[in-house]
C-alpha cells in the first residue's frame, strides 16, 4: 500500500471552463478544460500553460492536478483529451500515434490563442510521461510555444514489441474489417503503475491504459531521444531519482539542442509518484515556476 500523501487540487480557488476545439488536420473534436485563478483582474492577459499527461490518460488525472495548482499561482492553464481518448472523438479508442499527438498539441495552441484573456505570445507546455516526449517532438518547429517542460518522459515506446510487424498489420486489417481491436495491457497487477491506475483515489478512470496492440506500428518509427536533437526551445526536464524512465529523461536533456536547458533529478522519487505525490509535485512546481518566470 502506498502511504505517501497525495496532492490535492485547490478547486475552491480556481475557475474551471470546459471547452471543445478541432484537430486542425483530422477535424476530430477534442474536449478540454481551461483553468484560471479565481482572483484575477477582469482585463488581465494571463500567460497560458498547456499540460498533457501519460499515454491514454484522460484530462482529469495528473495533468489537471498540475494545471489547477499552476492556475492557483496565477497562470491560465489548459488540459485536453487527445484524439481517440476520453471525451474526445476518434476510433479505435485509446489508439496511440505520435504524429496525431503532435497535431493535437499544435491544434491546442491554435485554440488557446483565441482565448480573450490569454497572452498569445506567452504560451508554454508541460508533458508528463508519454506527453513528455509527444510535446517537445510535436512542437519543435512551432514558434508559438515558447518553452517546454518534460516530467518523467517515457522515451521507450519504440522498443515495445509484443508481436511482429506482420502480425500487427494483420490485427489492424482485422479491425478495419470489423473485428474488435486486440488490446495492449501496459500496466501489470502488482506493479508500481498498478498502485496508481487501479487506485480510485489516484489514477483510476473509466478508461484504462489499454491501447490497440497495433499502436506499436507507429511507435516503432518514433525515436524521441533522436528527434529532440532538433529541439531548440527553452527546455526543462524533471525526473525521479528512482524512476525507471530516468535514463531516457537524461538522454532527452543531453540530446536537446536548446541553448537554455535544465535537468533536475528529484531525490527518492519513483516514476508514478511524480504524477501526484505531494512531496514531489510541490518540488516540481517550484522548479516549473522558476523556469516559466525566466523563459515565458
């Protein structure tokens, strides 16, 4: 049993606005939430931080925790369900495609710039776990996003192999011919991830981390630690000392071409503890606030 204290969102001090916007490429409708500090001037233009979570994670989970805590500190923040996930459109459900994820991020920026109380020239992004690689890779050539944070980035989807590409292609063809998609179960019973995703007080949600197995076809062509070599924006990487993703996080930092970049290793932290454990979330927020004030 995980006994560490779980961080709480300051819901009484933050305004919540449900929003919908379209992916500019696929035209799928995506569902999001914009958070704002309740105490703000009516004419104030706020810097905006868009926050994404783990693969197949719905917007109400760790990304909303970070979003509300940052909104309480004076930022407008936005979370959204990616295509195929949560309340957003797209089938098969929970399908993972890095190119689609990147398109979702760019579409979120386009929508965010239409918000009347947002400073369109001060937009940053935070990606947690899977989004920690989808975000920097997806916006590396987009000048509208000024700074990026990766928290425990999951870099190794390209080495997930549970079937041959020929078998994966057959699964995809079977789905296109009407079969139910075979699902890839990423979280094992008794694992560190299970402590998060199977706990109703933490990551449990209607949708679990079970994507179509043939998502691997897109992952095998996606190498974030190499793509990051073309990333030049201000970049903050935060990982846990004991996180299984730490080597990939350190390589993302090392390979990034950014002139301004920082790497912070949180003592004692495991990967999933960085999602919602109060001790680690608060340390992360202090690093993020300092980074945003200097670069946004």
